[in-house]
C-alpha cells in the first residue's frame, strides 16, 4: 500500500517516500512532508545546480547554499536556477 503525505511543494496529498532520505530530524521532516515526486524532482534539479554551477561539495558554504536551495525548492518558493534554465513542459 502506498503511503500518502501532504506534500508541502504541491499542497496536496501525494505518494510519499519509502524511507527518510537523510538520518535525523531533517530526514524525518522530508519523509513526512515531501512527496516522492517532489523529492525526485529536487534530486534532478540538485544535479543540474551542481554540474552547471560547478559546485564544490567539499566547500562548507557551497553545501549550506545547496541545503538552502533544497528548502526553497521543496517549499514551492523561488529557488536558484542555472543561467539559461528553461523548465521542461
């Protein structure tokens, strides 16, 4: 049976993740409030931000910025996009 969550990105009930994506409270918050679809979309967008922006994940500030972008993305707020980004239709 599919577990449903009230997705904070889409503001509707949708299928949730099978398990928390991170250990600890942050993972639990995502597990309980983010749909599987929104999480998969974030992972794709995160890859694009890292690759296009040539983000160095060993840099603490870069990881902090990426975490902030994740919060914005998953909350349905305005988030960073690579230069020339055009969303898929």
